[in-house]
C-alpha cells in the first residue's frame, strides 16, 4: 500500500510538471532550480560543505521536489555538489588544485577557438564585443567588481560562442560559472583591490584582443588570449593563497 501511495504522489507531481505547476515545462523548472542553487553557492548563501535539502529548495521556488532532484543530479555531474551515502548532498569543497584545473580547461577551450574566430569574425560580432568593452570600462571606473567580473566573463564567452559550436558553448558556460564561484569566495574588499590593481591592464588586455580580432590577426589574438588568461590565473591564485593564509591565522588565534 505504501508503494502505491508513493507512486500516486510521484504521478501527481509529474502531472504538475507537465503544465499545471507555475505554468512552466519540466525542463524550465529544472533549469530554474539549477540556476537558483548555483546562484546561492556563488553568493555563499550555501557555503562549501553545507547540506542541500531538496524540500527547502522546492519550497523556496514554489515547485515540487521532482525538478529539484533532477537539477541536483546535473549539479553533481557538473561538479557543484557531491553526494555522501546515507548523509545527503553537500556543496562541494573546492581547493586551489581544482581552481587551477578549471583555468586550464578555460585555456584549452579559448585557445582552441580563437584562431577560427579571428579568421571569420563578422562586423556584427565585433559590435557585440565592443559593447562589452564599453561596459567593462564603465564598471571598472565605478570599481564595481561584480559587474566587472560579469562583463569580463561575457566577453570571453562571446569569443567561444562565435566559434559556432553549441556543445562547446554549454561546456564553457559551466566552466565560467565555476570560475566565477572562485572569485565570489574572495572577500569583497580584497576583490575590489585586485580589480583596482588590474583595472587598466585588464581593459587594455580586452581592447588588444578586440583589435587583433578586428584585424583578423590570428597569431596575435591567440597570444593575447594566452597571456591574458595566465595573468588572470596568477593574480587570482595569489589572492586565494592570501585569503587561505588569513583564514588559517584566524582559526589558530
């Protein structure tokens, strides 16, 4: 009898997903749950090691646990959470080694697409990059590190997107989300300082990449992207190590 009752509950939940729950499709509800949890992790509302309770997420979003469960499976596959037998799902704890691996994947993807993009980029695509450069300059002047980070990553995403490979698009989006999560772990004050130190250099980097793409200078564009990612990686590693050292001092005090 219990099995039958559970089956009925699952079926009724499935029916709601097909159109009666918030008038959204099941896939869009899964995406919403996925994005919500990722956002909570990035903003540290859910911190490394925190347990994620499906029922709470479902209640907050006003949906059933079915799409949340599917979103959790995706989050585990994408490296955001880990499941511990008999204990549940937890926000995955990332370390510096994994951070380096994420940047290595970024380099492989961007350097693997930049030559094709430099050869074939259109005026319309250049206009999109130019728009990001203008936003980046404005947000840098305002010292708004979060918006600066968003536009920075969108600039890089566009380059990969212009290569015209939808599968690569999806992989790269997830890599950028993980890279942003590392940045969000830094204290606001320290991140603001990093952005201020690198502000003019960062904008110069993007402007130089843009000009190389505009000129269809394949080798130059590739080299500029390589150098840009290496400098970004190096500065963030130093910040990560500094924060880790500060936290250890606090814990040992």
